[in-house]
C-alpha cells in the first residue's frame, strides 16, 4: 500500500450528474458497474488510495461522452471509420483510473477526458499519452479476439488495458523499474487478468512467450526497429513503432507486417512525437531486417528528422508523447 494519502487535481471539474453504466467489452468479457465506490476501491487495492466527492466523480463521467465523440470523429477523419471494438474498449476502460503521478503519490482523475487531448505526466520521465493518439495506434494495430499482443513501454498501463478488452492476452514491458512495479499492480483490481507485465528492456521483446505475438506496439520512439521484435512477430502479424531521433520532430510511425514466408513489409504512416526508447537500443547500431520490402535504408531510418515529407507536427496528427 502507498504510504501517502492521495490528493485530487481538478481541471474544469463542474457539478454534473452522470449515471454509471454496465460497459461493453470485447471477447465477451463483462465490465463491472463503474461507480465512485468502485473507483475508490480499485485505487485502494492498487496501492493508490484516494477519495472523491460524488460531484467530482460525476463531473468526470459527464465529460466522457464528448471525449468518445472526439475519438470517433478522429478515427473517421484519419482512418475512414471507427472500429466498433476499439470504441467499445475505450468505453469500457475508465481512463481516470490511469491519471496518477507515481513519485508524488498523487491521483489526478479530474484531468481525464479533457477537451484538448494531450499527454499527462506520470513521473519518472513517463507520460499517459493523449487519448486520440492512443485510439489511432490501437486501431492501426487491428486487434482481434484471440490475438496475443506485446507492448513496449507500459507507462500508465492504459494502452495494454485497451488491448486486453479486445484480445486474448496482452503482455507489456516497462524499463523504468519503480513505474513498472507500481503499474503492474493496477490491472487485477479491474479484473484484467489477461494483462501480464514485467520490468525489463523492451529492445529484446518477451521471447519466453511461446508462439510469438500477433501485434507488437512500441509506445516510445526508437532510432530503428529492434531485430528481436521481428523474430517474435507471428506470420501475418504487425509491428507498430515510432521511429526517429530523441526529442526531435520528424519522428514517423511505421507499420511493419510479416507475411507467410517471413518477409517483412513496411509502411510509413503519420508524423508523431514520443519520448525516446532507452536501454540497449541507445548502444546499438541500426539493424536492417534480413528480408524487407519498402523499407528505408538503415541510416535514413535512424535520421527521419531530415525527411521533410515526414516532418509533420505531432499536434496535427497524434501527440502521444509516451504510453
């Protein structure tokens, strides 16, 4: 249990009333009714005790429908339509539960569902990505029931929680030890038993998971795609990863797919801005997949900031910063 009682940050909290509802989730998993008491109990069980007034909790819930509409419109504008499974996952996962400053032991649920989506600090140099960016990356992953996914960069835990409402099993790795250990405790109180986390270097993936992954999503900017991630990708699977230089514009989201023959294909997606991937990748030279098509040269992939076509401000696409 945390040693400190948490306080609340309120941003635009107004007096409003919103009734809790039983929320739909993927793969036939029923979500519990989400109430102020359920929120406080889950926070307490996760080692982050906090208390809210009814008015504070209701005001947060009252902002959620507008946020859901923003997500639907954003996905329609950028991807042609909003995947019902992705929308159901966003409806099911209570975002306010993930707003937390870990070093300060301070809950910030009043920041959830903000009108102007942006990243929120978690401490330790990590952040909760903005919800439009997370919606976009989730849909680009094309998650399906029965899939097994891997996230590199657990951060708040929100991204893997979303995936867990759709897929069979969601794995996630966090390199920052105090954050990874703390966030590893938040899934059980929500009943998310199909999420598995560990502290480690995501550069090496999670090779102990037999059979590999249908999707690997990297939520930090890498200078190149780590080769072990390609090895752990199933045939027909996809790797979604931001590539670019640390703390510089010009980062690009790449979508890699592996065909039945094991050949890697790539597609440039949109301009993004993430905090950097750390660990072994910082000491490693760029590696080109053994078999690849439509892939930029290794040196170009390591320096996308020089690519003017990709130099699109994150605010115009997604601005997830970090998961």
